[in-house]
C-alpha cells in the first residue's frame, strides 16, 4: 500500500519486475530501456546511476546486490559513508 502511494506521488517510479525483491535501502528504481539502476546520491541533491550495456547484466546486479548482499555493493559502501560522518 505504501509503495503504491509513493509511486502515485512520483517518489518511487515503477521499474522492472525485480523491483519487488529489492532490499537495499539506497535503491530508487531501475529501467530496461536503457538498462539502468538508480540509487540514492552522495547528497540530497543528486542520484547515482549504474548504466548497463545489456538488461541481463543489470538484472544480475539487482539479484546479487540490490535484492541480495547489498552491503557488498560498491555503491552501497560509498553512499553509506555519508551517514557515518
């Protein structure tokens, strides 16, 4: 219910079917055309994006990190540093 509310407000745009499995707190959304994952930025005024050549690579990243061991993701570690200060 909260996810639908956020989507309607444009705060959490719908992404791929894998979005339902994401547990990373910094994930924002993903797209297939072009294959991309958006994450929280280094400040409140930006976002980080991972661009992929193929959707398969993006989906593998989501399964491994965003929906799995997100603490091991290189972007997670960089973003997390802003909260440690």
